[in-house]
């Protein structure tokens, strides 16, 4: 058996001689090979020993060997056979694995190298599954839970999340603001031609509130408080084209009104620039707004129009073609999208 003597003791002449004697006895009895003698002992004793092919394992080599052994023991904690559609739906919200990978391919802009690249001991599929599972936020509520599920450190999982989020934000900047007029006219349902016979470039706008923590600072609480929702929240705008293209606007504090949100986001200016750069048509946008918006003048300043429900006064009746009930039917799809996106943001 190999004997280990403390370095401080081996540095003395007595300890050095004692260690050398023990090692020579082990070599003679066949318990130890000659090549296993500590090179420090050989150098201190000035022994001329011929070394074979076996090299003494320094602490650095021992550590590297331990790391390699640890890496060899790493096995995927998630098998592809376990990712049946019901399991993928439960963990990520996607219908099945091909649906999940299709979106991951969109995030990677069709680059397989970026899709398969990893930044941890997890496999590429495990990293994407964790990323979408964390965003979905249904299966676990703490970092330690994810670390236990994926057999990985919390620090590593945070790094994976930041990497995948940066990829998603980067590719989102390349997507167009709206669908072109040609795309909108081609993919919209034919029923819209009954309401818009002149082929208007329709975009519907609405706002939604995302509940927020009540801050201790009074000024922040006033800024986030919304009288409409009756709570502290962040307010965001959502726009929808007839072809189904949905776009979200930046978040504002809950105190802001719907009209002021349209002004501060400068969405009308961005729409004018988009329509001018659209090679398929030079038609301006027609904004379908709810009764709470007061942006008719803002739209006219950018060469656009607004469609809003009319107000009734006492004995007066509606006479226009676009009645309030018709507008509700037109905006039904937008209201559904608003509720869906708000629920996704809240994680409910």
C-alpha cells in the first residue's frame, strides 16, 4: 500500500529517509512499482533512478483526471422518448416537440450551429427545453427546483437563460414592424372585404394592464397606479392587422392614459414611415380605436385616419355605416389577442 507522509515531515532528513525506506521495502515486496516513487524524494536523495513509461501523477494531473471522469459520468437527464406531446405541452406550452423546435429554429435564424451550440454540460435539447419551460413558468417556481430537475447549478441555468433570451431579442429586432399591404391583403379572411370595400390598410390598437408589485415609494406608487384597473400595473399597447400579425408596444406606467400612450410611443409616426417604405402599396394606415382613445388629430397629422364608435346623445340614433356593434365585431379578434398576450406576460 502506498504510504503518504506529510510534506512538512518529508522535508526533514529523518522523514525523507523514513519515507525512502518504506518505499524501497514496498518495491522489494512487490507492493509498489519503482516508477511510483515520489520524484521529490528521488531528487532530494539524489538517486539515479531510471523512470519507465509510467509518469508520477501530480496533483494537477489527478485533478484533471477527476474532472474527465466526472464529465464521462454526465448523462442527459431528459430523453427524447420522454418528450411526448402531452409532456411538452405541460412543461413549455408548445403543442409538441416539432412545434418547439420550429420556433427554436426561427430564433436561431435557421442556423443549425447556433441551434446545437451549448454553454453548459446540458445537451442542446435540454437547454432549449429549460429556456421555454422557464418562460412558461408552470412547472417550478424557484431556481433550486430547476437546478434539481436538470441536475445543474443555478449559476449555470442563469447563464443559459441569458444566452437564449439574448438570441430571441436579437432575432426579434430583424422582424418587420407590420406585414406589407400585399401580405395583409393575401392572408386576411375574405369576410373583411365586406367591411372594408376600398381595401384600407387596417390596424387595430388596444391597451392592456399587467399587474405590478406595489412599491413602497409613494411617487412610484402614484406613477404605477391605474384608476381603470384599480391596481398598480404597467400598461402596454397591442396592435393587430387583419391578416393576424400581432405587435406589442413598449410598456408604460399604469398612470398613463390610452391616448397619451399612443402619443408617447410615436406609433403613428412609425406607421407613416412603414407605409412610405412599403413597395407593394402607398396606402396609409386606418387605425381602429376604442372609445377611450383621443388620437384623431394625431393620426391626421401623419396622413392617417381613425375609425371609432360614435357616441349617442339622448334621442339621437346612429346613422353611419360603422356602428358600435359592428366595431365590436371587428375588434373581437383584437380583444382575444390582448387577453392572450396579457395572460402570457402575467404567466397565468
